C-alpha cells in the first residue's frame, strides 16, 4: 500500500507528460502532411509559348548527302565565326540573302539576334517567297595580330657553305 501511494502522483504526472508529447507529435505530423498535400496540389504552370505565325521570307531544306552537318556562321563567309550547325533534311526559314546570293540569312534561335548565315549551295532552292538582299555584318576584329618573330625565323634560314669549284686538268 505504501508503495502505491508514494508513486501514484509520479505515475499520473508521467502519463500526463507522455500524452501531451504524443498529442504534439500527432499535431506536427498532421500539419506537415497537410502542407505537403498543398504543395503537390499547387504546382507552378510555367510559361506556355504562344504561336506567332509563319516568319516572312522563304523556306528551304538543307540538302542530304553533302555533309553530316552544315556550319552556320555569324556572317556571309568562312572568315566569320561559326555559331552553330544545321542537319541535312532540316527545314530553315530564310530572311534574306547576300548581294551575290551565295549566302542566306536564316532564323537560328539561341544566338544574339536569332539569325545566322548558311552557304546557299548546301540548301535546296526556296520553296516560296522572294527574300531581300541583306547588308552583311562587319567582320570581327581578331584577338591578336599574327606576326613573325625575326629571331625564330632566322633559325630556319640556311646559309649555303661555299665549296671549291672543280679544277680542270689537261690530259698529257
């Protein structure tokens, strides 16, 4: 009897603290689960691209069998920087052409200005429309001017070694 009376308030207090603790944990899990459910229900939609219509100018297709990929450049010529490639069979929209007609200005998304130049021999004739002549962009300035080091060049200059000429001896 004495043992029960001494420990009865201790047991009640322990049961009370444990029950409060369990209620707090249950509430935490309920709130956390509800917050996760709201996160799953409210997914961001992002941006949806809009259809803008067909670009003006002609369209053409890159010819098959020429090369595995065709270089696209920042201007009409091989001295302009390469900015990307197109693949055989790919359809491209043409915005303009160079003065001689050897290069075509095409729509090429992903680079500044969204346009680049392709050599016209690698594409089929325009399927529709006529394209205007476009002024080419200025050529880029090289990062350095190549020069020849005179000390290095002098190492490769061969100086001929003088030899004695053959002498003629008369027969007796």
